[in-house]
């Protein structure tokens, strides 16, 4: 499919599934060597990261507990700037390497809130993995340790990412066509 329509908008194919697969595999290779021997807790940020995390984690051999947090900041295609915590942290993070798995870092506000919450649990270190990163939209300075794709400041759907609730199940990533 070269383009899809969701609600009132049209999205065109941007990153095909095969390309995503290659990049996820490359990230897993890097993580397998960087995380070896560490006491890990993988923290998956719902909802958007669920597909990325399931592919990535199945390719990571370093054992660790897997936990989920859920935050929400987006309304339709605009960041509201406000972050709500819907599912909190219910694991022991103290002295662990916490590996945050995100679908996309846009303004970085969500990540910033999450980092503050995670730090309160006194982990040994925090590493951030994000499939997508929008450097032009990023308003913070904390380094994103592992990035799948650096993309322009456009709105995308698919591979877990949604537009107003739909589009998450698309296997490719699509970009909003501005009308
Ligand atoms: P931030 O707080 O502005 O970095 O936004 C982070 C959250 O907004 C992500 O975890 C996504 O849920 C959502 N988001 C940001 N950009 C997009 C996009 O292009 N498509 C779909 N959701 C997005
Ligand atoms: Mg997200």
C-alpha cells in the first residue's frame, strides 16, 4: 500500500516493513553487546512501543524483567504538552540498568516526565531506546542512546503509532500528507 487514509487524513508510505526489520535487528545487535552482564529491567512505554518492543525484545538475548508504563500527552496530531501517567512503575528499579523502550521521541516531554519518575526509584543507570526520533522537535538535552530512525518533524503512523487511535497495526510506517 503506497498510501492509507485514516479518519479524515491521508498518509503515504515512508518506511517499509523490511527496512524497519533491518534497523530493529541492528539495534538488537548493539544492545546485545552493550547490555551483556548487566542487571536489566526493560521498561516499555505503552501504547505506541508495543510492536517495536515485541520485535526488539525477541532479538535481545540479555535476560531481564519486562515492565510497562503508560503515559499520554497527545491529542489527535498535536502535542498537548501535558503528560498524564496512566500506568505507573510497579517494579523494583533500584541498582538496575533500566532500558526505556519508546516508539518515538518528539518534543521529549513524555520522556522527561518518565525519566524523573524512573530516577526516583534509584536505578544504577538509564538507557533510552527509541525507534523514531524527531531532532527538530526535541526540546530537551538528554541523549537518546539508541535511535532507529531520525525523521523530520512530521506526523507518522504505523508499526504501533496511531492517529487518533487508528493505524497502529500497519506493518509499515506512513507519513501524514499535509493538505
Ligand atoms: P513527546 O512527549 O512530544 O516526545 O511525544 C511523545 C509521544 O507522542 C509519543 O510517545 C507518541 O505517543 C506521541 N507521538 C509523537 N509523535 C508522534 C507521531 O508522529 N505519530 C504518532 N504519535 C506520536
Ligand atoms: Mg509513545
